[in-house]
C-alpha cells in the first residue's frame, strides 16, 4: 500500500506542466493574430521567436493543441488551412460553425443558475421513419419543463412550437424567456431570427454536457416513450401527462419541493 501511494504521487506529478498561464501574453497575441490577420500558428510562433518579443513562448504544436482542446477563443474554424485539409482521425469534426452566440459568451449569472428565465432547448426523436418529434425546453433555475409535440425536426416545426409558448404566456413571454441555450441541430439554426429579442446561445458541437439539465430530463421521457417508438400516434393528453409527472417530481435540490411549485412561486413574484 505504501509503495502504491508513492507510485501514484509520482505519477500525478510526472506530466509536463501547462505553459498557458506563463505564456499568457504570447497566447493572447497569437489569438489576436489568428482572428484578425488569419495567420497560421507556425507563422506566429516563428515571428515571435525571431523578434524576441516575449519572454515566454509555446511552440506551434502546443498552440495547435490548445486550439484543438477548446482552451482559446480561436477555434479550428478560424484556421483556414486546417479547415481545408482532410482530417484522418477518428471522432467528430471540430469545424462546425455556430449559428449564433457561443455558450462561452453566456453570462455567469446564467451559468450559475442565479437568475430565472434561462432555458435549454432540444428535440427528442422517436422512430426515424416517423415525422413527429418532441420539442423540450427546461428552465435552468426551477428545472420546470415544457414538452410540445411538433410535426417534424425542422425550423418550421420549431417555430410552431415556440408560437404555442407565446400564446401560453402572452405578454409575460419576455419575462419568462430571457435566453435559450441550444445545440447545433439544423432545426435550431433560425432561433435568433424567430426570437430576435432573446439571446440564443449555442453549445459546442458534440458537447451534450453543456446542456446537462435538458439531456437528463429527456431521459425521463424514455421511461414512458422508449426509443424506437413512433410519436405520430401519441396523443397530446399523453404528452401533457408526461410533462406533469416530470414537473411534479420532488427534487432534493429544492428540499423535495417540485419544479412546478418553484416555477409557480416565481411566476407569482413576476406578477407582483
């Protein structure tokens, strides 16, 4: 046991420390050059080394790694040559463009669930051959959920679902919906145009954990509607029943009050 502890301690400290903090000035300079002058990391590192402008540098390979890992504001999409170059690696492409604001621009008050009115949106698909899907929206602070059956996984169907919510809340819609966070599905590409007065934030591609509440509550739907089942023949009453069950489920984070109770309390405060 003693030998194992020594081994684990040495193993934890055996990696090369990240120079991102030490070389912060150079990295900031590099990001600016990539975004404004569209220079390649190799060129930036070479110029900085030749001119001796910085006391701490990172090599071009390290700079590429930082970009690949999403540690910088510059992304793969900003590297012109890398986007054009054919990728021979497993996994998903990182070059997918965002349709609007990145989740990185989302205020901390939203990230920390400190303010009411910020939602996550997604679609739940049944059988691939079926047309109907479920549009789901979750309020981050109260965990309250809306489930709306829409006739397809496209922009027009999403617009129809949002129209139903506008009718439901009427003049209070802008108070209840202050921002929405979405994935990069094509059905959500027009959200900024459909809701021009509401900030729309897009999560990074293939990063479902950035909309963790939405993904978790989508899994609750599967208790009633298993994967592979068509939603075409599911009655609206059944969808409402599932929505009510989720919203009335006691939550430990609310001292076993339900999302619906918390949500309704907030709505009363807004009315005042």
